[in-house]
């Protein structure tokens, strides 16, 4: 994807035939209804017929992994660990920053 601040950003994508028109050089977020009324799947689609799965931001002294879900983040981390071929230290993780405060705190009525 190119530079972002002091990092070089790499995007992890996989083929995904959505059938949705995506303008060249752009991305589209698409929400798909699941099997139950409360289930929705979000897909980030690229103009090349791919689904965005996450990003690596590579700095001089570290790599930051971003993904929409914990399961995708774990796959990205596994890929990073396999590519590193040596010891890797995980210094921090943050999975709540993207979750609205009321949900992160167990908000809503019971």
C-alpha cells in the first residue's frame, strides 16, 4: 500500500468475487446478512476482486498488525511469525480500541 508515516504498509488480501462494482483504486465496505437476524459480516473489497483481510505496518524497530477481527489478527500474526524465521516478541495487543465504548463495557440492557 505504500508509506504511512514512518512505516511501510502491506495489505493482506485474498480473492473474493463479490459482484459489487468497486471504482479503480478504491475500496468498498459491504455488509452481508448472516444466517440469524443478529448476524452481519463486514467485508472490505478492493477493485481487484479481493477482500481486505488486514495490514502490516513495518517500522524500523517493529511491525504492527491490524485486522477487523481477532481471528484475522491471529492468522496475520501466524504469517508474520512464520516469515520472521526467528524469535519474535509481542510487546502489546489492543483489541478493544475499535469497539464502541458501550459494547466494550458490556453496555446495553439485560
